[in-house]
């Protein structure tokens, strides 16, 4: 066994050693910078340190207010906070194993001995009764000296587990903050879609009046009239779908804030613009992800806990030394209970040395070492996943901006096309089918524009989520 000679000397001097490897934070070789992104977009990334309260970049007071309330009201965060409390309580339980224990005992037992039992083999004093009471008062003390660090390693592992619970809570905070922002963006996108449908519905109704006027003058057919009326109904049938979607997203935001359904309808029913990204997005450097991403901190804490458990398993190979003490008074009568002659006591060390355990200790150590190697692999995987998520999010955000620009140009051309087709129809140069097709295409392109704006804002939220940070507001 390792450190046998040293620990034997330590045991003799009643000082303690701690077996097992000591934790050293892993050295991470981070990339110098994130990958280059297109520069021909209106909102570009910079290497500046990102704002922890990243949602403020959208300059939307309603969103900022919702995020602040979420930090205090989210039920998942409250659950995660309880897990942190539980981990702290478990640490107290584990640490108590290395502290002195003191117990008080009080006994008042009434007993009758059998005339035909073991007592019949003894020679009793003349007149000794078979029924009697035993009174005993005393103190029992014990203290595990933890000479080889089994308890200290257990406490170290639990400290790391508590830190992992804290980091997990921070990760839940980031996820909840990002989910709220994405739901908010989706809500404003749905409301923008409703506005487009209502606007185009008015255009379709205006088209019907134009066709009805021409029909009354005998310059058009019932086919044009039927097409105009059909188009109005086709546009109107989208409204219930969007209204349902609006109600669902409002309820989703309410659930994130721990509120009952429809609690936020009065606050969020009034439409607002889709949050617009800023011109510059601070993303920092890859090396700073270690401080901002809770999943990396949690993986490191679990790596630490796994290493400490190796030391705990190694300590089981060494003797357990306990100081025990027992002092009490015992008597058959209350009158004699507190006399000096009624005292009895015991004091001294007890040593337990494992000799043969059937492979339990060796198997347990092998198990802990394997779990530590697994934790090291998971830490490396978490790092790579973090860098990948940021890189993917940056690319997706840049491409979403390009899609939004193309959608805006397409919608502008379709508006021109609709105006020209309506004018030419009123002049009798084309049939209503051209107007119908132009309006349908405009509705599609305007919806595409709204979807591209929602995607652009959502991709920015995903980028901030990948960068980490924001959990500070929930601390």
C-alpha cells in the first residue's frame, strides 16, 4: 500500500495524513478566437466581453421586465435552489463523521428473571428477588480520528458536489432566461403575422369591392368575383391559427414566471415590434467560456468529486481508529444510584484493520478510478461542445441576417407587383387572376420577412445562451 510507512508514523503521533491524489484544475488549451464570420451583415460580433444581462441589448423594456421577474419567480430555479440546499445539508452530514459524538443515556428497566433459565445456574444471594429494577444514567462518547483522510476526502467530494449543484442551478437560469426571450420573440413575431394577415385581409376586401363594381358595370365575370371572395376567406382562415398560437406563447411565458394561464394576457396582448438586434455583438474569447458557462464549471466540479472519491476509497485500505469513552452510574435502587461505588466507565482507542473483504475494497477503488476517468472524458466533451455551440450560433446568426435582408427585398418587390397588377386590372388590361396571384405572393413574402426577423432574433438569443452568462441575475 502507498504511504504505509509515513502513515504509520503519523498514526503514532496522532497527526493525520490524507491518502489519494489531490485535485488540480485541468489546464485548458482554448482557441485564440472564434471562427471568422461574414462582415457584410449589419450586426457584427466583436471580441469584447459580453454583457451578463444580454437581453438588454434588444432595448425592449417589456422583455427586460419579464427577465427580472423570472429570476425571482421561476419554479425550476426554485427547485434547483433546493437541490443546492440539499447538497449543503449532505455536506454537514458527511463532515459530522469526523467530529466527536456525545450521547446521553437514561435507563429505567424493570426485569424479572426466570427461575428455570440461566439464573437458575447461578447461586443467588439469600432472599434475592427475581423481579428488580435497573437504573442507569450515563454519557457515551466517540471520535473517529480520520488518520488517513477518509472523512476529509468524503467532505471534499461533497463540497465539489455542492459546487456542481450551484453550477447546475446557474445552467438552469441561463436556459430559463433564454427560453423566455425566445418565447417573447415568438410572441411578437406571431403578433406581427396577425397584423400582416389583417392588413392583407383589408386589401382582399378592397379587391372584392373593385370586382363587384366592375361586375355591376358588366366589365367582368362571376369568375373574378368568386376568386376575389375565395381569396378573402383563404386569408381569414389563418387568423384563428395565429390567435391560438398567440395565446399559447403568452401562457408559456406565464409558466416560466410561475403564473397561472392568462395571467399575462392584459400585459402582452398589445402588439410590439419584434426585438431588433444591436449593431455589435460582444462574444468575448473562447478562453472566457470557462467562467461564463455553468456546464463547464459543473463538469469540473464533478471531476473534482470523482477524484476525491478515489482518496476516500484508498483510505478504506487503512485502519480505522476511534477514541471511545463511556461513563455511567448503575444501581438497582435510586438511593444508591449516584454513589461513587455505582460508577462504571471505559476509555480507550479501538482499531479496525481490514484483512479480508472478498475483493470489495479493490473493486470499489477500481470503480472510483473508472468514474474519475469518465468524468475527465465528460469534461473534455463539455468543453468541445461549448466551443461548437458558440461557433454554430455565430454562423447561424450571420446567415439569419442575410436571409432577413433577402426577405425584405422580396417583400418590397411584391408590394410593387401588387400595386401594378391592381392598377392594370382596374384599367382592364389583365384579369383578376394576376391580382390574386400578386396578393398571395405578397402575403407569403411578408410572412417570410416576419419569420426571418424572428429567426434572426432567436439565433441571437441562442448565441447568448451558448456564450453563457446571465445567471448572475438569479444569484
